[in-house]
């Protein structure tokens, strides 16, 4: 009967231990899961809150991608797991310490003091650990950026038969990444083993001090045996704490970088596309854009030189000029791709520096030669996963002359549809957003003559303000523009109607002579 009771108690204790182990494991996993979600949430919402001009200044696209993948994995294994382990070990030490202090204060305090000394090992190694892990993190970012470039440039690699060259470049950076990881792991392993050696030596210190006290007659030999057992039990969590601290300290700089890139969130409140615009006078659909003495320097080079002009609501404008004359930069600055330096840009009298990106986005749509497409159907790519009134959606489809099945799934970057179809999808996006100004920046440069003509004719038929930047404008449609602007060396060289410019501007006349023969 007694044996049965003992077996029952033992079984129940075993069950309790398993339950505690299972519960602690679940809680640990839930904590890490929530922590990772929160970090990625803050990183991404901060990323969305940046102006286009700021994102490249803060981090490259490869660095951001690496943060969401490699760095988060490093933080999980070397930070979050170690924090949970550290807390668990501290509790173990407190319980062990409390029980042994009750047995013999002097012996317990001696063992704990030596054990505490061994915990200073991480401080000695922390700087080197941080340096190694930061180098590894940066190389991973570089590796991610290169892989992104190689995948995007795959057709170019095949076209010029440079597979060997690219493979060598890949091999070099792959070698550097793995070597830096080895060096970081080596430094961490060295720090851990030194700390473990000291905590293991603590057991001998406990026995030595205990024997001295036995000789003095202060304690019995049984207490020494208990002290050795205590030191042995204490060594395991103490070693784990040293490993935890080393690991936590090794990724300190990576944690700081993630905190830096996930702080100072600037994302404005997301509002419904049908909401009224804030801070901008939008009465009767008016949207005048005024540049006044606007100048822009990038580095030491002047890109725009004292440009002044007002684009009036509802009119159609054509902008021509040599590459590098500043045509695109005007409107990239309007959309906050660049930071405003001198002069002003105003929408309905309100300086764009006082407006957030979302408000400007609701007023002005900037379309360039590259169309960004997402995984999903044609319909999803037009609506951008938002809900719109059915009639409004149908009108946008009709006006943009979408001719493909709306349920068609787009492959990587929309490579299974033509460039003309991609262009119409983006035009439909802008019309669906009910913007007041449509800026077409070289949108027809890669299209065939017929499709380019259709796109330009379509744009001239819109009720919105249209600003068409192009070298490939149609001779048949050029007279339909309300005004043509000629740019040269960052300056507004001339502007006016087609016939007026032919007579007054030799530069524009030469452009037309070359274009029309």
C-alpha cells in the first residue's frame, strides 16, 4: 500500500513537472511570437510613414528586407530566447540561494560572490561581440540587396552572357557573409566557455572554503557536501545566465538599429479615399499647382534653377526638354521624392512642406515609366485592395480603356501582360482615386507608336489637369495642349502654344524638326 502511494505521488509529481514544462514552453513561444509581431509592425508602419525622399537616406531596400528576415531571426535566437532564459535562470538561482542561505550564510555568500565575478565575463567580451555581429548584419543586408539586384537583372545577365562574372561576385559576398558569421559565433563561443569555466571552478571554491570552516569547527562535513551539491546545482543556471548575457549583448547594436528604424513613426492616420481632403482648398474640384523661384541642388549640382510657373486646374500641359533638364525632378519634389531647398511649391496656395504625403496623394497622381504591380488579380491591382463604389470603379475601367480580364492573375511584376496594359492599370488607379492632377512622366517612352498615341489621346480627354512629360509626344496631338513648356539646364526656357513656340523658340522648333522630319 505504501509503495502504491509513493508510486502515485511520484507519478503525480512527474505529471506536474511535464505540465509546468509544457506551460512554460507555450508562454515562451507566445512571448517571442508577440514580440516579433510588434517589432515588425513598428518597422513597417514607420517605413510607410516615411516620405519618399527620406527612405533611401535612412536605409537601402536591401537593409530593410534584411531587417524583416535575417535580423529578426537573429534577434529571436540571440535576444528574445535569451531574455526568457535569463529570467528563468534568475528564478532558479533565487530559489537555490534562499534554501542554502538558510543552511549556512557564510558558505552561501562565498559561493555566490565568486559566481557573481564570473558574470563579469560578458562585459569583457561585449564590445568585440557587438562589432562582429554588426559586421555580420551589415553583410547580410548587402547580400540581400545583391540577390534582389541579380533577380531583377536576370534577363540582362542572360542577354550579355555574364553568368560567370555574376557567379564570382555572388561567391565573394557569400563567402564574406559566412566568414563574418563564423567570426561572430567564434567570439560568442569563446566568451561562453570562459564564463562556464569560471562558474564550474566555483564548485571547487565552495568545497575549499567549506573544508576551511570544517577545520575551524564552524561547520560539519555534511554541510560541505551540501555546499558542493548547491554549487553544482547553481553552476548550471549561472552558466546559462552567462550565455544569455553574452548573447543579449552580442546583438545590442542590431537591437538599437531596429529601434532606430522603428521609432519616430510619421505615418498619418489612414482615411477612407472618399473622405474630404484636409488643409487644402478643394472647392469645385480646383487644384492649381504653383512653383515660385523653386531651386533644387543635389550634392553640388543644381538640378532646378529658379523655376516659376502655375499649372492651372483643368488645363493640359506638355513639357519637353533634354534628359537631365529637370522635367521629372519638378514633380518628384512636389510628391516629396526630394526635400525642398529654395523657393516654394504650393497646391491651392498651401505650401507642400506643410502637407502630408497622403493629402498630396489625394490631389496629385504621379505616373512614371515604371509601373509597380502586386501579386493578385488585375482588379486588385487597380483597386489596390481597397473597396470602391461599383459605378465609380466601372467608370475608371472605362476611361482607362482596360481591355483585359479583371480576374486575370498577374505573375511576378506583371510580366504576363503587355507594357500598354500595365500603363492602363496605373491610369485606372489614378482615376479611381479621384485625383485632380495627373502627371504622366515618360509613360509612353517604351510603348509602340499606336499604343503611345492612344494613351496620350486618352489623357488629353480627361477632365482633370494633365501634365504630360515626354520626348515621344504625338505630332498629331501636340496642338491640343493648352500650353507647352520647354526646359533646358533646369530652367524654364520658354512656354506657350504650339504655333507661338514654333515662331519664338528656335530650340523648340529644332525639336519639332527632328521629331517630325
